[in-house]
C-alpha cells in the first residue's frame, strides 16, 4: 500500500494533477489526497487550483462541478459508475415543471445534482451553507432540491417559505430515530452529531447538526470524548484516526455509501496513468450551470 501511495504521488507530480478527496472516502485515499473536505471545500479548491488535471475521489456530480468551474482542465473520476442516487432523483425537466408551479420562488439546488439540473437553478448550496444561501436570495420563497431533509432542516432557520422536491440521500435517510435511540441508550454520555440529510425526527435527537467538515472541526475542538456520528462512516473512521483518545459510535450500520466506496487507490493510479475516465460537461450546459455555483461561492 505504501508503494502504491508513493506511485500515486509521483504520478500526480508528473501529470501536474491534484487529488481531491471527499470526507466519505476510505482512509487510504484521504491520506494521499492533496485536500480532503466536504462538497463546499472541494468546490472552492476546484475553482482555485492551478493544476492541469483534477482527480476527484468522490461521486459524479462532484467531478462535474470541477469540470464546470474548470472547462479547460482534465477532470478524472477514477470509477465512472460512482454516481449519487439522490442526484439522479430529479431531472432538468422536473425543475422546469416545478418552476412553472412556483414562479415566485428562487430555485436553490444542492450541489448534489447533475449539471443539467444546476443549469435550471438560480443558486447552489451545500449542507454547510444552505441556511445562509436561502437568506441571501431576494425572493421571499425558495424551492430547494433535491433533498427534502435538507430543505426541512433549512426551513427551521428561515422565515422564508420553503418548497422542496421529494428526494433524499438513500444513506442518511435510512437512519431512523429507533436506531439512534438504541445507540444513545448504549452510550448515554455520548454527544449525537448529525448531518442535515438525516430525517427531521433524527435531527430532533441530535445535540448538533453539521456538514461533514463542520463535524470534524467540532470534534477536534470539543472537550467531549464520546460521539455518536450521524453521517457516512468514512468521516467517522478519519475522526477516530485523528483523535485516538476519543470514542466514536455510528448512529446506524446503514451509514455506508457504496457509491463513494467505488473509488479505490488502484483505480486512482490507473486513472492517472490512462488519463481517464474523463468527466466533461458540454459547454452549453456548463455555461448555465456555472452561474449558480459561482453565485454560491460569492455569498459564502
Ligand atoms: S452519501 Fe448520499 S448524497 Fe452522498 S453520494 Fe452517497 S447517496 Fe449521494
């Protein structure tokens, strides 16, 4: 594994490439990445890099976002089948139809959407900035898509009227309040920190709600030493590695994203050697999708 990591670092140098890893990737990938972070941090990094090649250890919509922000660069997704089921729950046609029904609403697309869906939206958001983005738009009502749980969470912190698409993350939505109550009963001293993609009744049980990087920062700064984690286990594994003196418990065994885990170090190496699979958003779609992403990056 050490040899493979060294080979990947060498290839990254030769290709003038940067490796961006989402917080849900396996520890071996996070360890060799130039940057590990949440969707917002990775989008910012993708918008600023001087590298000629961006290797995305994440899922398809993240690589698309990097391609939209860097049309002249080569963006690689080491497994072309690493998709996001939530992003696939809404199409551009759906958005156009919902716009006709809600003409006064600003359409706020979670970054977990396809480029075509972003192209039909007014502004993007991530789980780290959703409330701030909604507060920033001029309209008194918003339509959030595709995650109903993120929309319902945001609605708790804004006076604006919030409409939403009935989509969800199959990983976070699988966690039930029953799971969490059981784990809380086993570890009564632990703080429960949850991701806003969880169901409202699960968030009601949380001591704090954060994006993935928000969780990592909170755990690093907290005096507490036991945490129940309500997000994908890749982040928990990293926090356990970073803080061996603290104890972490997963809120549910279902917090495992098979799509995120399709990326492996071997596939990253092969991708750098062959410079494929490439993710390239057609220019006409990229041009329209760029505006809502850049609007988000300007406000937060
Ligand atoms: S964790 Fe959920 S939102 Fe993230 S890639 Fe997996 S299915 Fe999509």
